[in-house]
C-alpha cells in the first residue's frame, strides 16, 4: 500500500505570524518537522500541502530546497487540498500531520500506521481520546474515507479541519490509539509565543541532536518542569476561535491588557466569544473579522 504523509502548513498564522519559518537553533520549524518525520519506516513519501496565498511563496521555496515535494491548493477548503494531493500521489493510506508540530515523533507515527493496517477500519488517530502530549498528533485514514468525506462534508468547519466529518458522522469505522499513561496536559505544539519558547527550550536542551524521542521529553519535563511555560494553553482552542479572538490573544503578548480601554475590553462580559475587532460598520450594524 502506498502511504503518503500530507503535512498542512502555511504562513498565515494569526497568533504567531509566519511561525513555520521561524528558526529554532539552526532549523526552521517546518524543517525540524520534516526531518523528524522522515525517520519513519512506514511512510513512502512526505508531501507538504500549502495554499495558493502568495504569502506562502517563501515557504514553498524553502520546502523544495530541503528536498521535499510541496503542493498548493485552497486556502480555506483544506479537505480539498488533501484530496488533490492524495490523488496526485496515488495514496492508498493518508497520514495527516499539521505544520505546527515540529516535535512529531516518528516512532508514534509508525505505531499508529502499523496498528491501522492490522485493523479493517477507515480511520485511526491518537486524538479521539488524547493522552499523548498535544503536538504528537497522528491521524491515519484510507483514501476512500478521504474521498467520501470530500464528497459529503458541507460544513465549512469540516472542510477547514479535514477530518471532523470522518470522526463525527458515525459513517466510518474509527479507532483510537492510546498510551498507557496520560500526558495530554503537556504541549509540544506551537500556536503562540509561549509555545514557541517552550519548544525552543526543549530543542536547545537536546541540541545538536534533533532526533530525540518523545520519552526523552517526558523525562525532561520530570526534571525541568520550569521550562514548560505553556501548560495553561488549551488543547485545540484555535479550532473554535474566530479571527478576532486569535488576534486578541496575540495582542495580549504585546500590549498590557490587550488594549488601552479597561472599561471596554472585549473579554469583560463574554470572554472568548465577544467580537474583539470589527472589519466595518454601517448604521447600527457592525461586522467582525469572520464576516
């Protein structure tokens, strides 16, 4: 079977702009991810899938310079982006990895793939009931499941986040891959400056070795918990945050209190929901950044 790992990545992060091209030691975030994932014994090919947005041109050049294939597709319909790449590379099985997870562990990836192949199922991941650290996420599914989801999923959320339709429609055979001990409170993903500082400290601790195992990171946490400064961040909160809320979270890293208006700060009455910024106003109506 042809197993293709598709890594979605782009330059347009709101909370940490251009994060996949930021350097940790001598490697960009996307470079760390690709080199670590390339240690997999189960994956036949790694392809980065980005969007047609011109801002991604430097990312595309960088990925190709590193020797990896990079394809462009829809900015918002990431499900379509995945399907087009899977078709082009004739995938039988797709492994989904997100570009903000530079510490992806190839051993976990291979374990999930092997377990998936031993079952007659459509989808397996270690995220349905997460007990691995956030940032070691692996999703494995058949090309047929991807194609069906692409055909039937109508909700914009399902199409932006690729796999919710497969996981939530009750139309597919799905299984969770679990660890014996729960480490889901740890964050090895990069969404904001706190995450970036934590992952940078981890990589620096093991430098110049970039192929350390996730178990090594657990031992580091047990001996130097103080470098893990991002534990208050919520898992997958970006999937339910609007553009304005993401921009507000970014502002609070730069401006004390987020803005200069204590009495009118957007989180005063409805935290994480009240529109933080407006794109336009007309008469008695205002529009947030999500339209």
